């Protein structure tokens, strides 16, 4: 049985259908990417799965006792609770077993060997449930999501919005669930954390459905893509790149079949009209009319969904050097974000700034723009430079205005009709332009901010996370516009696809320095791997491909070897404890009264039972040792 199955499910809001006759299922262990434009119903599907919403029509079946974890369902945490305490909530049962084991160990140490069987059974249960690994798992997840050890004791009330989001994601990942629902988990994750999450999901045996606009993540972790479009859900086996190829092929086939049928119908209709009134052709006319009536008509391919028109026009030509910095630095008391940074950015360059969260990327961008009080060093702008600054939090948008007023303030020379026509390019149609800025979604805010940026006609763009809150279609439209932009581009982004497509040079915040790298993110990562001795050939080299595959197998075998080694260590610890118990019973034999036959019989039974258990453990130890020797 499927973990979850939606059959002919429809969902309407105020009589307006959002989903219609949707079929969707998740099998055990499946890895699914749920994609679609903003507002198509992806999150609604999650809420239907979890029971937060009831369908207007159709049926939802859930496997009995199936455990579902969803980011949106995480409970509110007490403000004073720390990060570490919050994530340990998922292991309350193991913590209780750990305490019971400790109590039994103390009793054994004090000579109470009657608890040996209970201790052995509980130890087996504890090990099977991951009791010896759960604390390491907690640390691994917290570190992987970008938390530092000195942050583990921070109270929930002191966390930023991004930290809270990462904490909630950690709670979901650590739950003992059969199905995990992840709604844009990449939000507030830097590149390192995204790549850690991808590795975690790849290796997980749990089923998951992930809503994501990060194409690199979808390529890395999913085996099936389900697209929500026009109220329907269509499945494609494979990752995101395969989905793109398959969807393009299916659309081309649909268009060809539709066009061929239309040509046939038009030809038949012309023949019918030509000979309709000729008595000699009457039977043939009727035959063709009936054939046309019986033909199963192919629907016209639906029009492609509209994307925002992120098109930049011509810009004023700048001097050769557009931004030059000399020994710039930024400090907050003892905290040094960067120092001694000297850069020369030339006309037409495309530069990506990357690094972990909190390292100073946005601060550096603001330093370039002259918006950083307290910044040290010198920043010089080149001849005729007109900066355009895109802020990821949209601080430059006036929340008290509506979209129309915001744009009129940006371009006072435009007529109202010009403003409305222009904003139509960004999918604000009709009265949408009178929406208050304060009521806009994240994606709508991004489109307004980009619209303002383009309207100012800058020749140097400083972009801070420009793809945040944009769906995949909008990201691709923005990438296309930036590819054709004739000016200079400097951007901060965790979107690896964007960086790879746009950047020809990187400014990288490493552990204790800021360095530059010629090339995009993939180039940079390969260079780092070569330096680490893990990559030594080109990606398109067949030898390299074989080596990469061999390394994957080697890593999988190494993980299995480590698991066996851990099992062996646990087994040796049990054998050692049991041998000590046997020696203790042997000592008790020497002290027991020869006339106390009942006590002798009891000790003999315990001794024989322990020796039999030891014999089984020795056999298991030999088998594990042999497996390790062969691996």
C-alpha cells in the first residue's frame, strides 16, 4: 500500500477551483520533487496530505500508522528552550532508555547480576533504535545546517528568522518518520548547507516530497518530478533535467499531432464543401462527414504559462574600470568580516560573491554601493557608472504605498498608462497594480523590486540574492534577461545554477580570507576537489566518469565498512561485559556453601546460559571479523 494516495482530489477556495481531479501517490522510500509556479497549489497538496485541509472532492488514503513529518507542522517552541534541547525532543524515548541502561549498569557494577538479562535485552533494543548514534546524528545535522557549537545553547527567542527556519528543518530531518514533506527547505541555507542537505536526502532511506525552486537540488536528490500546472499534477520519472527534456519532447509531439490532425480536418472539410451539392458524390460526402464526427479530437496544446518580462534595455557605456577598491575592511568591534580587500571590476564583467551565511557578502556589496557607514578603505566608481542595487529584503520598497505609486515615484516622467503597461510585463495585470506593497507575497515583492531596478536603467547591477522567492520559471526568465544585459554584473547568491550561468569570476569568502577565482562555481568546486586530491580529470573525460563512479562505489563500501566496524565495536563491548559477568559467577562458585545446593543450581543455570550466549557472540564476532577482513 502507498504511504499516501490522492485519488481524483479537487480543492476549491470560495468556489474557485485550485486543484481538479488530482491523482498523486507516494510509495515507501520514494524521492519526489513537487514543482510548479507560485500559487498553483503545491503547498495545498502538502496540507491535504497532512490533514490540515479537507478536499472539496475525491479521496485521500494514508497508510495505517504511517508517520509524516512536515516543516509547516512543527510546533511553537518555548522561547527559553535552547537549540540543542529542542532537537533532542525527537529522542525522548532513547534518552529514557539511556537512563534505564545507566541504572542497570550501576546495579551490575554493584553486584546485582540478576538484571543481566534485562540489561542485555534493553541494550539490544537501544542499539537497534540507534541509541549509540543519535547524539552524533544531532550534532551532524546541526553542523550541516550551518549552526556553530557555540550556538547550541542559544534560546529560541534569540534566534533570527533564518536560524529559526534552519532549526525547524533540523527538527523535521531528525524525526523518526516514514514520509518527510519539505516545503522550500533551501530557504536561508548557504551553498555548503544546501550540499549537505542534498547528501543527507540522497542517503536517507525515508520517503520524501520536496517543494523546491533550486534546480541543482532537484537534480541531486529526486527520482521523480511531479509538476502542478493548471490544477493538474503530471508525473515524470527522473530528475529535473530529465523532466525538462521529457516535457519539451512531449509538448513537441502534442503540437505535431494536433497540427497534423488540424490539417487533415481542414482538408476533409474543404473536400466536403466542394462536393456537398454534387449528387454523384453524395455518398462519399456523407461518409467523410461521419468520419469527421467520429474522430477523437486532439486538444490544442495549452499556452505556456506567462513569465515576467525581465528585459533590460540599452545602457550608458562606462569607463574601463567600474569599481575599484583598495584595502577595504569592515569590523564590528572584535569581529572582522573582511579586511585588506583590493579589487578591480572592469566593464562587462560578471562577478559572483559566495560564502557561508553571516560571513559578510551582503556587507561587501553595500560597501561597493557606498551604503556602509563605518567601512574602512577606499571605493572608487568609474566614469559614468550608474549603480542599480537590488536588496534581498526589499528595504527600498515603501510598504505604505501601492505598486502603482511605488513605480510612479521611481519614474516620475512616465504617464499612468506607461506605468500600467510596464508593470504588465511583470505579471501585474489590471487592478493588480493597485495592490498595497505591504500585502505582497515574497515573489511579488521580488518582481516589483526588479521592475524598479530595470526602470532606472543602471549600467552596473549589484544584486543581493535576486532569485529568492522566485519560482523556477521566473528564475529562468531572469537568467535570460541577465544573460543579455549589456552592463556589468556583481551578485551575491546561493543559487548555484545562477552563479554557473552568469559568473565568469568569483569573490569567495573562505575561512579566514577573501579570495578571487576565475570561472564559475562548478569550476571553483572542482579546483577545491583537485587540491584535496579527489578530482584529477575533466568532467567530460570518460576516464574521469569511470573514476567518479568508482569513487562513489568506494564511498558506499566505506560507509558499509564503518557500519560493520561499529557493530563489531558494540559486539566486543558486549562480549567483554559478559566475560566479566562469567568470571564473577566463577568467583561466586568458590565462595558458595557446598551444602547450598539451590544456590549452586542457580549459579550453574546462569553460568550455562551466559556461556551459551557467549558462544553465539563469539560466532557472530568471527563472522563480522571475516567480513571486515574481506572488505
